[in-house]
C-alpha cells in the first residue's frame, strides 16, 4: 500500500524538524516527502511530488500559507490542508478555512493529540478515496464471445499498466491476427481504440465520482505524467480534467 505523502511548509526550521521527528508517521501510513521554508518552494515540491496532505504555516516569507493553500485547492481540491498559526493569525486561519483547509493548530499551544486527530481523519478519508479508485470499472459484454469477454475483463483489470494485443491474444488462446479481427468485429472498433475509450470512460468516472487528485486519476489509467494526461483529456473532451470535474459538479447540482 503506497504511503500517504505529506509536505510540511514552515519558515521555522525547528518547527519542520520537530514535526518530522516527533510524529510517528508510519502509524498513519504517511511519509513526509519534503519540508520547505515558504510557499514558493512548497508549490514547486507540490507540483513535483503531488502530496496528499499539506501542513503549512500561515505567515511565511515570499509566498505565505494562505496563497499557497489557495493555489493548491485550485489545482487539486482533494488535497488535505492543515494550517499552523499563531494567536494573532486567527483571521488568516478563518480565511484559510474558507478556501478549503481542514483545520488549524495554534503553534503557541501545540496539542499533539489534536494533530493526531487530524492525521487519523486524513488517513480515513484518503484511504476511502483510494478504495473508490480501486473499485472495478465494468461494461456490458453479455452477448460477446467468451474469448472477447475474457479479453475485456483483462483490459479493465489492467488499465493502469501497458496492455499489448499479443499478450491479451495469448491469454484468451487466440493468434494475434485472429484475436484482432474478432475483437474489431465484436467491439466495433480496434483493440487500441477500445482501450483508449475505456481509459477515457474510467477517467471521466473517477473525476465525477471521486475527489482524487488529478495525478491519481492519471495513474489509474496508466499515465504517470499528469501534464500529459491533462493534454490527452482536453484533446478528446475539450476540457481539462479540472474543468470537466467542475462542469459535472455543476450539472449534478442543477439536477438535484
């Protein structure tokens, strides 16, 4: 099980060091993948590592925690954000909560159990989202020949990995040429066109039904580069993944 990735942003070295050293991150299936002194460096690390959880100070040089949180939520609404504040930062903390932060901790009266509560909640919510991602994607093949049903089952179960026509043909016991001909006759499209359509259908389903980060959705259909995934998705649908998710959210709200 892949660990939940955590990024810590605070301009005080002692705070970053203390958080990394005193918290039993493994207990929450978490790993601190980076710690940074400001939001500018944090944004770079965010784009590089796609962390699931951000723990950030509110007042930092260069780019502060509120602007940092705003960038993150615009890019990846599902990312969990926990703010660190001083007593005089209360209004900023409220602004952060309006942006979508999950909560805040006051550094001058730090409570480890309060932090533990946030981490437990984050763990539960993220693992629930990952469970949705792992859910089996299905299509109807009721009247398909048995070898084609087996092929589709294999494709659906392996959308996150490279799929070779020769490999699938061998699995279902047919020659590559016979398999390709039968598949196109049954599905009405080529093997590769079918896979691309399944990847797109799966991506659209995940964007609509989950709050998983774009990187996670991309990985579920075998695209490790989220930028490439976004270009591929927009070329096909006319929308970026984020635009599509927002569009579906608005549509669903209007139909309720």
